[in-house]
C-alpha cells in the first residue's frame, strides 16, 4: 500500500480530542477526515522530497547513459523495497568502509541500479552519494528533509523587514501572509499559524506547536496540516450555523 493510499481509509465521524487519543492518532484522524486535500499538495509526505533528491542524484550520475524515465522508475523501485531510510543510509560509508560496501542495503541498491542500465562505477558512485546526502540530513536536520527547507524558509520570513515595508499591516500579519505564500508557491514547510489554527487547536485540545511536531514525526507536510485545520474549522462553523427545517 502506498503512502497516499494509506490515507484513503473510511473517514472518521469526528475529530477526537486529546483526552481520547495520543497526538499521533489525533493528527491522523485529521488527515483521514480531509484526505482529498492530499492530492492538492505536490509533496504531502516529506519522504517524497527525499526520494526526489535521490532521483536527481541518480539522473546527474547516469545521464546520458540512462534516461530520466528509467531513473525515475529505479528510484520508485528502490523506495518500494524500503531501501531509502535516511537514518539507516546515513550511517553507511560504502566508499570508505569495506563492511559498509558489502552491506545488504548497499548491495541491493547497486544491484537494482545495474539491472537498470547503470554501470558498476556509476552504481557505486550513486550509492555513495545517496548515503552522503542522507548523512547531511541526519547530522544537520535530525534526518528530516523538511527541517532543511524550513531553516531557509524561516530565514526568508525573518528577513522580511529588510526587503519589504507595509504601512497598514502589522508584522504578524505580514509574516503569516508570506508564510502561506511560501507554502502555496514553493510547498515550503514553514509554520503559518493563524487565528483559525489557534481556534481549532483550542477546540481539539492541542497546541499548534504540538501538531507541527507530530506532523514532522510522521513526515507530513505542515502546509497540508494548515489546510486540514482550515477545512475542519469551516465544517465546524457550517454545523453550528445549520438549522434543521423542522426547527425553523
């Protein structure tokens, strides 16, 4: 079952409160309830960004000997065989350690690559590059690709006053607007807390920061989180405003 298909379960009747379940279960309730929003995001799962980097590394190494189409299929195959765990790959150094070079994961990736048109040297170079990229994410960003992007997205938001001047908007509103803009245009996993998110968090009994932390742990895009919170709030308002005909 793919990551997206895993989201397509029967929708729960309601979002449970923190008293009922752990934060991880609650946030999955939220996503299952608003599963159609997944298709609106280019990178709903942060692991997909990592897989895209692997594809780019493989394409750079193999062109023109291997077509991008083939490289894309190879990346998908390696992912489906669960050979792209960042934290596992980060601890491997196939270019500098004989034991790591004969590690089953390394050998499996090299085998798949060579069966797909990579020559032995290209396959070894590719596995080394993948492991080194994984090491960078683990050492600097706790193995989370989204934290790498967020670092620079947050830097852009922190420098807004150096580049823009708004006479009628306060600092918080400007930052919120630009955060949503970065989410919408770049799929940047930056925080975009807002009054709606705060109201929803109060209703379900969780702080926004806790939801973001949980989304990160589950490798769910925080932009999707914000959209799900907004959709939940709209549904709640619709229920409160609805008056059955028998009561009119």
